[in-house]
């Protein structure tokens, strides 16, 4: 979400890249905020659900003990 934080009006990677990744069969998607200050942790994460859904994702992934755990987008 650093792109939004820096006024670029899109996430990194961009929506087009996320869509293409999904079209090519990509499923595992982890999220990060690239926070360098406490106030930037989870910056604008409220926008993620819509971005991910528009790109064709139904879930995102968190790894625990090196195993993926899938969470529904928006949960």
C-alpha cells in the first residue's frame, strides 16, 4: 500500500499486475505495508479488499510455520 501512502493512487504492485498474476494462475498473495514508522503500519488497508476482489482474488495468504493459511478477502 506504499503507493497510496506516497500519493501514487495505486498499490505496489499495480492493479494490472495483480490481475495478470491471477490470470496466469497465481493464488498465493501475501500483504505488507512497507512501514518505516508506526503510523504507516497497515496504511490504507481498508482499500485492499476491493482491489483484491477486482483482480480476481477470493483470499490472501498468511504463512505460519512455513505453511500457507488462506483467509477470505474481506475477513
